[in-house]
C-alpha cells in the first residue's frame, strides 16, 4: 500500500493529466464555479455514508471529496493564483497557529476556552479586523438553515441561550399559535404569514442546536427517509394497479404506514 504522500501525489498527477491539453474534454471544460454543486452533493453523500456507518462507502465518498478539492485547487494553480501545495501548507500552518495548546505551551481547561483563543488568534495574529458584532462572523452567503444555526450558536456562546429545553418547546408552541392566528384571519397577509413561519422555523433550528443536533444533517436524513418511504408507496401502488392521485390517498397512507413498520 502507498504512503499518504505517494497516494496524494498519484491523485495530483491524475488531475494534472486530466486537465492537460491532451486530457479529458469534460475535465478541461470544468471551472471552480461549475464544480460547486458537485462539491456540495458529494459532501452530503459523505454525510449519508457516515450516517449509515459503512466504512467502504465512507472511503469512496471521501475520495470523491478529495478529488474535487484537488481539482479545484489545481485549476487555480493553472491560473498562477496559488498552488495545491500552497493550499495544503496554508491549512497546516493555520492548524498549528490556532492550536497553541497542542503545538505550544498554552493551557486550556475545555473546548469553550479553545474557541475563545481561536477568536483571539484570528484578530491578534492573523490580522483579521474585529467585528462590530459577534454575529458578523457568520457569512451572509450561507444557506438560510445553516446561517440560522450558526447565528444561534454564536449568541449562545455569549450567554444568550435558554436555560432548559422546556423554554424552547414553549417558544415553538407560541410560534405555532402565531402562525395559526395569522392563517386564521379573514384575509391572510402572505407577507405576515411568511414572517411568522420564518420565526417558527428559526425556533425549531434553535431546538436542534440546544439538543446538539445539526439541523442541516437532521433535515438531510429526513429527506432520505421521506424519499425511501415514498418510493415504497409508489412501488406498492403500481403493484396493486392503483393510480397515484388524491382519490387514492387512503391506500397511499396505508402503504406509507407499511413502509414505516418495515423500518422498525
């Protein structure tokens, strides 16, 4: 078996060959922008493999992520912007710099103190300008679900948090009530309803965070589960020569229950 350095050199050489003048037409056409979606997709497929706890599947998906990361870095190398080795060296240097409690003499008592030191290092050693608000560190370009989660984590680290789960559950019930009130009006204001539903979603994300569950991963798993069960319903409806339509909802619900029972 190859060493880690030999294996990565092999991957690098393959990427360089694919992107060479006589390489693969498809690979040569790609840009960092065209590979963004693939990077996100492969990341979620890796998360799914981790959830399934299948080492071979995890190995395969991690390999795909390594490939995409190397490919995107090599594209920048081709343009003379930075090298693949430069990207690796930069992250290695950052890891050492931000872990003085491991690679230096700094002492920490827990992970909370590690994060505090991390924030100081970014300002004092890396020259990053301090933010007007702790929330400014959360990218506005993040997907809304991820951003809500990160905003709440930042606030919680500064003590702005619930004392117990009961408070979050009560807030969710309050938000549900406000959604129902808005929806129950004689003339529904869609903008106001959207606002109330946003508050409800934000609070559910807060419950996930409080319970130490990443909402994006939880929703990803829910999507997979729904797809699996719905596919089963489609299969059973076809086997019983029933059409997928509203009039046959009772049959579809029965097959849905079957799918749930089979999953245990």
